[in-house]
């Protein structure tokens, strides 16, 4: 197969980078820099609950709620990625130590993800 015609669709797997996000991609770093890790969540919390809780602090780009593969229940932590770091800072200041349901939340900046081998 030769080079695609200009303006034609190229599937992600055929684009430069093999369709995956490169570790030194500036957009990926920016997303990780704006990610808040929230822990001590109850088993029945949903992504919609987290969106409602974090929405007042700013535009949310992504919510990842860790769930058990077998039971489908929350594993007790999530990552909320904001468009702007200042929004994440406000969320951390307000929600760290906040009583949510019957638990006290812990909110902090997410540690950068280690590159996969």
C-alpha cells in the first residue's frame, strides 16, 4: 500500500505513532498535569455522581472511575481531569477532607503515569 491520497481518511493505526498516545506528547502531559486523584469513595459511587461533585470547579475533560471487573462496584478511587490546572487546585482545596456520603474524601494531584515497557 502506498501513501494515502491527500484529504483521504487514514485510520489511527496507520497514522504516525501507531494509534497510541506517545509518552512525550504535550497534550497527554497537560492532561496528566491537570488530573486530580480522589480516594475513599464508596462502592456505589458513579461517574455521574463525580461529575455533579466536581462540575462546580470548572470544565471537566475526563472522569475515570476505577471499578471492579467482577462486581462492577467502585474500587474506591477515581481520576478527574480538568481543562485548567486552577480548576483542579480549587477542587482539591475544597474537597480534600470533605464529607461525601458517609466517608471523608481525599483529593490530591495524580502522580504522573509511569511509561509502559
